[in-house]
C-alpha cells in the first residue's frame, strides 16, 4: 500500500493510442509490431512517482478474431509515464482510446523554504 501525507494531487486524461484501420496499420492487419507506447507527461510534476491507472475507454475490434488486450502504465516518474498497449495472435484492433489517472503527493504551495 502506498501512503500519502500532506497535499495530494490527482491528474487524469484521455488519449487516442492509435487508429490503424484507416491506413492498414499493424494492429489492424495483424502483422508487424503489436505494441504501442505513448509518452504521457503530467501538467505539473508530483513529488515522487504517483500511482497511475490506465483503462480502455473505447475500442474498435474485428468481431471475426479473438479479442486479446494488455494495457498498462510503465516507466512512471514524477513527471510522466508511458501508456503501453499490446495484443497478440490473430487479434485485429482498429482503434483504441485510453483513459488514465495519476494520484500522488504534490508540493504544498503554503509551505515556504526560508533561507
């Protein structure tokens, strides 16, 4: 369990990860690299790497193939993270939108360092 004390920040967002059906990209054709990574930077840095959750808010899949999906946050830092989407086998994915949320300790604007 991650515990926080002091000011707590939450940032959230949404991101289209890809739209491969329009140009016969790898996710739609089912060949080539089957992983997409997108860097997501926070508007304001956290004091330490926050807890990040990622979920699929829209997917467009071929109904003739199996639906296999892995989505997660990797390389989380105080300033951002990577959204990672993977699929495998015969799965054909036309497009995906991901929603994310980061929760963590933030700077206290009322706390001053006096030298």
